[in-house]
C-alpha cells in the first residue's frame, strides 16, 4: 500500500495520532490490551500480532489492526521492523 494513501486513510478513519516507529528484534511482549484502536502498515521487516492465541506475521506492504481492548501480543522478527502506526481514541 502507498504510504501517503495509508496516512490519508488513517486520518479519514479517525486515527489521529500517527507516527513511524522502528523496533529492534524481540520475542512476544506478553498479552495486553490498549485503551485505543491501532492500525499499522509494515514498512520494513516483520511484525507478528497474536490475537486469541493465533499469531499472524505481517511483512512490508501489509497492514494490521487491533481494536480497542482486544487482548493481543506482538513480536518483532529477527530483522527488526519499521511501522507507520495510527491510534484512534
């Protein structure tokens, strides 16, 4: 997906806090939830999100979303990851 189009879509859908983050490789960070929804676009690397114990690995060009309050965990692949992420409160 085009980065500019993704950022526009975030804004159109109410994701007001938008940033690009870089993550070092790491194992899953433990089950947790957020008081906001999150949507991300993988720019580089690999990022795994597990919801209800089911992991899915996302790679460059793929998008993920976790709704507010959903219990999940995240892991970062051996090459790290760079992600554009938006939060919706």
